[in-house]
C-alpha cells in the first residue's frame, strides 16, 4: 500500500484535519499522480458536512485535481511517467451500459464511482479525494492536461468547468441566445466565461453588488442585482436560458418568470432542500426546468482542450491546506473570487 497524507472530515460537525491513509498498490491500468493543486468545490462542503446525507467518514473531499504522474501500471497505454494529468469527479463506472458506451459515465446505469465518498468497484473501499498528496486512478478516468495554462487555474475546470460547459453544449447555447447565470461563485464564473465564449448575450444575476465589475470582466454583458425587485421585474420574459448555480435553498419561481416562451432553467446548483415549483409557472410560457451533472470523460477532455485553445482558466485564490476550514466559511458567505485552490505543496 502507498502511504498518503491528506485532510479529512471525521464527522459532519468537526472541522477538516490532517489524516494519514493508504492508497492501493497500482493495478495494471492504474496511474499514480502526485497532486499539485486541488480546487475547493461547494460539493466538497455539502459532503464533508453531511448536507446531502450518506457521507461516509472519514471523508477526504476534492475532485478538481491536477498533478504529475509518478508511476504507471504494467498495462497503461495512454500516459507516461512525468506527464501532467487531471482527475475530476469520476474514477470508475461499469463501462458497458448504454450511458457509459456513449461517454456519459456520470449517468452510469450501474452506478458511477465518484472520486470521494464512493465504494471502489473492485475492493469496495471508500474512495478518498484530492485533498491529499497523491492519488491512484484507472487511466480511463484520467485527463490529459496542457502545459500551456497555469495549473492552479486549470484544476477547477475538472468540476466547475465541465459542469457548466456540458449543459451549455447540450442545449446548444450560443449566438442569438440570451443567457442568465445565477450566482457568481466557482460554477457561475465558469458559466459566464463559457457562455460568452460561445457567443451568447450573458447577464449575471447576483445577490452581491460588489461582484458587478468582476462579472463584466469575466465576460458578462449585463448585471442585475436579484435583491432589487425593480431590476428583477425588468427581466420578466427575457432569457432563453438560466443556469442556476446557487448552492443554498432559494426561490426558483422568481427566476422562472424571467424565462421567455420555451425558455429553459438549467439547474446545476444542488441545494440540500427541495424546490417548490407550482406547475403554472412552467405551463404559462411553455417553460421547462432541467438539470445537469458534471460531464463524461470524452466531454471533459473536449472542454480541457477547448480551454487550452482559447486560453480559458478559472480565476483562483490559491490557499494553503490548513486554510481549508476558513475557506469553507468564506465560501458559505459567497466570499470567493472565484475558486479556492489548495497548493498541495503546503500539505
Ligand atoms: P460557490 O462557489 O459557493 O458559489 C455559489 C454562489 O451562489 C455564491 O457565490 C453566491 O453568488 C450564490 N448564492 C449563495 N447563496 C445564495 C442564496 N441564498 N441565494 C442566492 N444566491 C446565493 O459554489 P459552487 O462551487 O459554484 O457550487 C454551486 C452549487 O453547485 C453547489 O450546490 C454545488 O454542490 C453544486 N455543484 C453541482 C454540480 C453538478 O454536477 N450539477 C457540480 C459541482 C457543484 P452571488 O454572490 O453572486 O449571489
Ligand atoms: Zn465539484
Ligand atoms: Zn455504466
């Protein structure tokens, strides 16, 4: 076994603290990666604090992982020692169901294995994520990372990036579309960058007046403060799409009214409490509400390649590992510009 250092939550109510554990010896198709940077996703916080239920403790979060390959199994063909590599939210799936066959491993009909808080398909041991100095993962779930972009800004692409890129591509968002991004955090700032890059007119819907200048710098054409009823009213029946990235319970109906006929609200934010939506708010303008979960492996590589080509990275605040609990508190207050990324050299 491979001795590994990390940070874990030992229960829903305790702060994260240092945790030593072991990674498995390499299987024939495994890759060992020395983690250089790991992004801090709001899903890490939801899981560490048991907000979605079903957290297995100790829990080592982290699924926005970039690093360098230090070892490969005997049958590895896609990667070499010394190369950069990335790991996102998925580390395995059945690889034979209809969804897996289409590269939609996140929707594996037999249950995907997530990077943390998920039983491994071979040994049934709970997976541990990227708040650690190394990871061992099957090569089919490892991404190629360009050396042209700053690595700390690339790490968040592995979750915040693909989670916003994928629905924008699925709904073919681009020229001629009016798109709102709801919530300017990790996912929200990537949604603004991608939607603008794809040619849409982008409006930032935020509760934070202090983020207006940043929203425009990131590519938003307009900014509306959702706490101001006048600004909300002006946007009635306006958008083709709203991408909702909000992490806390909120009133979906207020935003549904901003959709024009046939408009779609795309939920990627995953608040712990269920939404209350009267059918009339959908019937009225033939509006619909949908959702999207990260993205499969082929699309994640496509997104990383698109970012390398177009110079797109996440705007990050690099933190030390022992700052993680403060980072969580700041994330809860919406005070992140726009992704915390842990420098693993500080572990
Ligand atoms: P984040 O960085 O904390 O950003 C969330 C943003 O939502 C905040 O910055 C804030 O923006 C806004 N917000 C917070 N509380 C709000 C409230 N009560 N009402 C209205 N707006 C509020 O979080 P994140 O990492 O982007 O993650 C966002 C959500 O997506 C989380 O629930 C996470 O679990 C989920 N997620 C889903 C997937 C998926 O596959 N679907 C993948 C990753 C994450 P303003 O200051 O601009 O209002
Ligand atoms: Zn995430
Ligand atoms: Zn499958």
